[in-house]
C-alpha cells in the first residue's frame, strides 16, 4: 500500500535490523522485496502490505504490532 495523506505509520525496523545484525539487503532478500523497498518502509515513505509486514515480523521475530504503529499525534 502506498503512503497517502493522513497515513502516519511509524516503525522500528532499523533498530530491530541492527539488533539482528541484518543489512537492508539481508532483510529485503528474506522478505522477497528490493532493498529500496526496505529503505522506503524504514523512512515511512511507503506503507507495507499486510503480507510484507507479516514477513518482516517473522524475519525479525517480533509481533507486527510491536514493529508498526500509527502515530496518532500527527492527526
């Protein structure tokens, strides 16, 4: 899902990647997307599909809701 006006999805992928010593390329390969997609998701420029979010969560060993959340303060 592409980011649209009003979408304030935040994430902690970068922090979790570092904890697991994964590069953006490592995570991208495991999730079956491009490294550029991981970069865009980390920056909040692209909202992942549910399937992609579930794959990221599985690779990082965390529940989806602990990786992604809505930033209610920007509404």
